[in-house]
């Protein structure tokens, strides 16, 4: 039981580290889908194992020998560090993506002249900007 938990935590740590490394490299995002799927499977297995342990042996953590407890604590700390580093990389990538999509939308609007003219109740005329149509081809 503890060996399986330790393996799952270490596997998740490795997957998160690999994801962070890929996101930091140009073009590395192409394998992110595979990693996300693998991370989802490992997280589900880890949650299932923990729930089973809690259901079958309430308080199982207290029954662990000191070496196993230390190994799990060390692996958990490594997981948390990897998750923190991953969060920083993901935040940066999301911000870059938002900036890029904003620039594309602004340029599309500039090129298409996506504005509309409207009359108000008092006869005033004003221009409004319409959202530029943008489609993202995810099959590339």
C-alpha cells in the first residue's frame, strides 16, 4: 500500500516536471495533451488509492513505519515544489497566450474595420467596435 502511494506521487512529480520543461521550450506545447492525460490518470489513481486506504483502514497514516512516513513526506514535498514551479510556468504561458490572442484580435479588427455606426434616441451618431471573428485551428 505505501509503496504504491510512493510510486504514484513520484510519477506525478516526474510528469509535472516534464510538463514544466516542455512549456519552457519553444514548440514543446505539442506534447502537452499527452502529459495532461497521463497526469489525469495518475491523479485519479492516487485519489482512488487514498480513498480506499481511508475507507478500509481509517487512520492508516499513523500505522506507517518511520522510514515509510519519511519517504512519503519527502516525495510529497518534491511534488509540491514541482507543482509550484509548474504553476509559475503555466501562468506565464496563459498570460502570453492571452496577449497573443488580444494582439491578433486587435489586428483583425483593424484590418476588417469591424465597427458599426448607431443612432441614439436624441439623434446622436456614434461608432461602436464589434468583436473581430477569430477562429483557432487546433488540428495543426
